[in-house]
């Protein structure tokens, strides 16, 4: 909700103590513990848990379902996918919606703070995005839909999102000891959050564009080399053009693993009503390049 005073530009970046403690400890445990516990089995644990949490959790659960409602599914499956998204380590479900919607809104304005558009040098943007928050002087207010704000599961998940690593940590410790915990939790969270920032930086500054959103200060770019690692999320120009689409790989040769997983789940009857660009309302401001 905006007013005549709402402004996406005026504001300042401030250090976030929770972010600094959370990510600082994850980075430290990764650098120290990861070095001394590396093995084939620990790397395999890291790879498997990362793929599951990023694809089913962050991409399919948090982004395409919870935030954009680009497909329908049973509520138990939504809860499962969103939980997997929470253990990526970025934020809780409500925090992710607020962060995403604030950034989305700011980028669509004619001007916005450099924080939202990743416009500072890479080293500075890393510090800003990983350890800081932006405080606008005249920020919009957000009214999250009742289906989320009144949901007990999501409110519990939001209040305990950092602690959601514990069940996985206990399972990994039981199966493989402390080494598996370090690589299945600390290394995974560190690399996932670092990768999320890095792709965000490149996807708003470098890469091909097939679409242009007029009057938007920040444009999305496609980063093909990261498509497999990000489950298709790096086709960010496509996403800026059609944010409600369940398929992000819209052009020939663009492979979107998240979309392939959704199609497989649709064949099993677990998801339905998958949204594609042709199902979305036309946007006068969207122009094909």
C-alpha cells in the first residue's frame, strides 16, 4: 500500500545484527569445519541437500508457489515445499514474501535505492545484501494475504525459521556424525545464500534481455550459465516479464529444471493449474526487444 509520500529511493542501509550473527557463524563454521571434514560422503550430503532445498524448497515452494501462486497443489505439499525453502537459510515464509515484494515494488519504480538494484560495486553489494537491511524514509506498508498471515504453520515457521535447521541436523548427525552436519547445514546454507546473492547481482546487471519493462528503474537479465545450478531461476529477464509464470525457461534452448519437476508432479496429479505467460494479463509497459 503506497501513499503520495512513498519513496523507493530515500533511505539508508543499516547493519542487521541478526543477519550478521546468523550468516557470520555459518561462514565461520564453513571455513573452519568444512576444511577439516571434507570427504566424498560429506560433499555428497552437501550436494543432495542443496539440490532438494533449492529446487523443491526455494524455487518451487517459496518463489513459484508461496509468492507468485503460479500453480496449485494440496496444502500439505505446499507446507513441505515451503519448509524446504525455509531451510535454505534466507528467511522465514513471511519474511521472504516481504523482502521479495519490497524489492519487486522498488525495482518497478522510475527510481529506487541502489540496494534494490544491486547498483553498487560487487564487494559493497555483498556486504549490503548479506549483512544489512535498507530503511526507507517513506516505505510502503504491506498487507500479506490472510491465507498466509493467519496461517498457524506459517507463523510458527516464521518465528522459528533459524531453528528449522535442527531436525535436519539431528538426522544428519545420527547418520554421519558432525561432519555431515557441517556440510549438510553450515556449508549448504553458506553456499546457498552466497549463490542467491551472486545470481541476484548478475541477473540485475549483466546478461541478455528479450524483454523491457518501460519506466522500471531495474531490469532483469538472463544468466544462462547458472540456469542448471539455480533450477531455472537465473532466467531473470523472463521472470521480470512474466512474474506469474511457472515456467521461467521461455525461449528455445532454455532449460528450467524447476519447470520440468512441476510438469512431472502434474503428471502424478500432485500439482495443477500451472500458469504460463499466455494465461497472464497483457502489460502495456512490457515490450519485446
